[in-house]
C-alpha cells in the first residue's frame, strides 16, 4: 500500500516536472523582443537541464529565475532563512553552469 502511494506520488511529480519544462521551453522558444538570441538559447538549455536537478534545486531555479521572485519572497514562501535560499541558489547555479559547460552551451 505504501509502495503504491510512493509510486503514484513519483509519477505525479514527474508529470508536473514535464509540464513545467514544456511551459518554460515554449515561453522561451518564442523570442521576446527584449531578449537576445543567446539568452533565449541559454534559457531553453536550462529548462532542459531541470530533470538533472533535485526537487529543491528545481524549486529554487523556478522561483528565482522563471517566476522572477526576489530571495526575500522565496524565503518567506518556503519558510526558510534568506541565507539558505542564497546558498541553495548558489550551489544550484554552479551545478547548472558545470553541466552547461560540459555540453558547450556556455
């Protein structure tokens, strides 16, 4: 019984992640007038790398860079200190940078 609930939760989470990735890619596939081609390509590459991140890391990237929320608001929403948000963002961006450099996106 517990295993089936865990499996259902996992599948539901994967579906949510896939929907988020599709929304992010579709948003950035259309080129907003004030965004350079390089930024658009980078945004699409980051959206493609969301799968490789942990749930906490995806949450940080989504809230900060895609929802464009300030650190203070993220800390308030997640009920964690601002320093924790900054630390998680820093480590997540570093991990993404390494992955994107390996793929020669940046």
